[in-house]
C-alpha cells in the first residue's frame, strides 16, 4: 500500500477495518493527485475525519463498535429522514417497525390538502436485532407521478407517528435561451463618483445598464455578496463570509434608501459629511498615487454604518413598514438568529465571547435578546434594504435589455466564527476545515479555514439549511455561479493542525444536493453555472451537463487529449467560457508572466522559477501561434492586440455563455487574488485600473477604446 508522506514523516497505513469504517461514512482512503499518481490517506487523517463525524475510531475495539453502529443505524429509523427523487421516477424506500407490527404510510403533499398513499411492495427482508429489539422492514414506493416540491412522508405504527421528507426534483435546471456573453468583475472594485469608496448595489445597476446598452452584454457576474462582519475590521475575501444566506450591507447605497430623503437637516448634513470623508480618505491614504491605493473596506463600512443607523431611525410609512415586516416574517428564525449574532458580535467587539453565549438557544443569549430589540431590528432592516437594492440592480439589468442580468456567486463555505456556524451547529463538522489538495497552481495545497457541513446531518434535516441558502441567493439573480461545485460531490477535509496536503475527501449525496439545486433554480428561473476547475473526477462534468448545470472553461486551462491548446470548436457547449478567472492575473498580466513571478516572490513555488517561466513562455507562445494560424493576429503582436485576439478566439467557441473580465476590457494587469496567501498580498482589495497607473471610474467605461474593441468582437463573433 502506498503511503502519503507528510512533513511529519511517513504516515501510518490504515487497517482494512478502518478503511471499511471510513467507507461507511463516505470518506475516501485515496485520491488521484494532480500529477496522476494515487495518493493514500493516512490512518491518523482518517481517524481525525471520523472524529469530526462523531465516530470513535481510536482503537480496534472502537472501530468494530462504530462499524456495528453504522450498519444498525438505518434499521433504527422508522422512515428515511429525506428522500430525493427525480420527477417521473419511482423510488423504493424502507419503513422499519417492531417485527410483526402493522404500519400505515401516507404522503402529505406540499400543496395544502393533498395526500397520496404509496404502494407497499412485496419484498422480504429478514428481521434484524438491534439493541435488544427485533426490527422488521417493510418496503414502499414513492409514486412516479408526485409533483415537484417538498412533501411529508408520514408513518404510524403501534400509535407512534414519525415523519420524513420526500423531495421531488426536476431532471434539469433551466438553460440559457441562447448563446450570450457578459462581463465578470469584482463589485467592490467598480467605483463611481457617487459610491462611498467601494462599488455598491447602485453601481451594479448602473454597470448592468452600461454594458447592456453600450456593449450588448447579457449578464454581469460579480463576486459573492454574502454577509460580512457587522463591525470592522472586515475579512477581505468575499469567499469567507459570515453567512451565505444573507447579504452584505457593505454594498448598500445610503442615498438610495427611501427614508434617507426624510432625514432632518442635521442628520442629512452628517450623512453627507460621512460620504465625502470616505472618498477624501481614499486619496489621502495613498498620497494621491493610484498604484498605492487599495479598497479600504473598514473606513467605508465604519462611515456607512453610522449613516445607516441615522436612516434606520427615520419613521417608515405604513406601506414600507408592512413590507419590512413581511420580509422579516418570510425569513423567519434564520434572520432572527443572524441579527442576534450580529448584535453579540458588536456587543463583545468581535468573536471572543464570554462563556454562555455559544448558541442561539443558550439562556444568556435568550436573556440578552429581550433587551436589544432595537439593535436586532436594525440588523434585520439592513438585510431588507440590501435585498431591496440588489433586486433593483436586477431590474435595472433586465430593463436595459439583458436576457440574464445579475449573475451572483455562491461561495463554497463560511467563516469559522461566523453567523452560519453559530446558528447551524447541529450540522457543522468540528475539528476540520475545507480546502484543496496540492495542484499545479497551488503546489502546497490550500486550507480555506471553512468548517464543512456534515453530510449525515444534512440528510437528517432534509437539507433545510441548503434549501434556505439557495432560495435566498436565487431570489434576486438571473444566474448563479457555484464556486467549487465539486463540493456538492466531495470536499477535502483537513484535520485541525495538519497541513493542507494531509486531508481526505468526504463524499456528499450529490444526487440529492444537485436535485434540490435544480428544483430551486427552476422555481426562481435562474441559470446555474458550476465552477468545475481543479482536481476532480472527470465524469462530474458530464453529470453536471446532464442536469442542466453549465461548467466552467478557462482558456489557459483548456487542452485537448494530447495536451495541445484546445481550438474553439472543441470547447464544450454546456459551459461558461472565459479567457481568465479571478484567481489568475488579468490577461495583460498573464502575458507578462505575473502568475509565475508573483508566486515566486511570495514563496509559493515548489519547483525552480526558471522551469515555471520556461513553461509559461512556451504556453503563451503556443497560444499566439494558434491565434496567428486563425488569422486573429499577425506576429509579432502588441500585448493589447493579443488580449483582443484571445477574446476573438473565445467568441468562436460553442460554449453557451462567454465571460469577459472587466479588468481585461480596461487593460488592468494587477492580480485580484493570489490563492494560497492571506496577508502576503492585498487580495480582494485592488480597485479597477487601466494598467498605466490610473483608476477607471464606472462613468468612464463607455469611452474606453479597448473595451469597445472587445465588446464589438463579443457581439459579432458566435460559435
């Protein structure tokens, strides 16, 4: 058996019984590395991951007992907690009762008053003795004609009634009506002269209008706009939110809140001064040198938070109050818990809380909640306002003629001390975090510090947290990109204290998760794109396409079976194709080898920089030869002409969606995010510039020649 060698020395190989226990809980004992080799997971990693699932495995006796419990667990359930089935397909399911007892089973449909009796099938299973009880199994069938939706499965035996959930999902998610192109960008970096130091939802609406009317784009893909900390300092990465269900008020445009027009003179003057002060501070901090300017989240949020509190106190007319109350009712306990967590975060100045405040139901939390009603109301109001403005941005996109509009981005996980982890403790795994094994661009592996959902608890709760999150994200979008969509199939769990390379893949019920994704997407009418880059099993892309989920194709990563650069006619149709991605430099920077030199400067390479540079030079030379062979450039060509030609090549692909980085359209060459770093590089803080040391304002976009050239190509060229 091959062993995985870690910095701590040779790993102990796992016993066959430990491997069997891991398999029962969906833990893979090996994986294929990016070089093609098969890497084995050590016994210590397997035990740590099992411990995160509350499965004892520290000794041979514990392993045997845990195997027995795992095998008995299904027999202890009267009905399965959740069954996910595609519409039109029948599905058998077991019902367990004391051996010899009768059982009555029915299905209550999601639509009020509907009831269906499933058929009992003639199947025989020997009874099983579990914990001194002899348990029998009856087999029933989910009828193929059940409508889409979330239905209750109810079973009664010997006077005891239990319920589960049957989720009937469509075979596929909606697809785009036609081939189209759009702009991809980081919203915070798109600043206008009206925004408070960072791009906001009003800027998003204006950006959608501009690129639709002036350039003919059909969508704008933005970074995740999930909730952030309620007070500064804020986490820079939009992929490490405090909650994925709620929205970041950081993106609110204060002046566009209806009640802001009714501030008294003193409060209005204070709000105006706060906005002016933020924009003045941006220039002062850098001495007027744009090359030294970075997005200052904290100053912007500190000022905006003060202004928002002033607006919150303005009385709302009855219609507005009713709309706010309805929003709170619709969001229910999830919003209440999020607002309560936000108040606690403010009260205790961060995440270092006293004992007794560790869950929404703890006595200390319930007692405090009685005395902070106004503050809780403020955080609920922030969510209502943010949702209103995000909805307005989507309306602006559609009114401007976009067929899709705003394409939101769903992060793969959340902050380990955030609101979701605090309020969802029953489904969160402890002692592990999510990341990625070593790959070509991150040769040390990655640890994203995000605690994962437990697959067993998701099933036991009928995927309620997943459903609520999707419903929220889909509500004000025409499309949604799922970051690291492979996480719906398996996630790389890293035990606390271990290097990223010493993890293991834990499998999820992808048929259930993607089925629910298709159901929520169909109900919301949104297109879904899965980011299927990196290390994954190749059947996954075919499965996603079969379910109506588009994949992701990035030009620099696309290769034919022989390693040659893929010509446009070989791109898969079911994809969002682009030249670059936010984890690479903009194309102008890539052509200058920034993806190599930056990693070398930050100590992220595990091979000599000369070798990496030689490979990059060969890669770019090969792409330029392909462009020349298709009469898209004449060699030698300027860097700008190569950028334009690459987008001409992109426009010739058969992919349903084409994404063009706004950074490429304005000539930016600075990297937005360098994976594998935290404070070593100003990740997620680079404002939009033209590559020549000048900021690009939102108002200037229509007049930029490079943007006009690329947009003309994307409008005219179709695969």
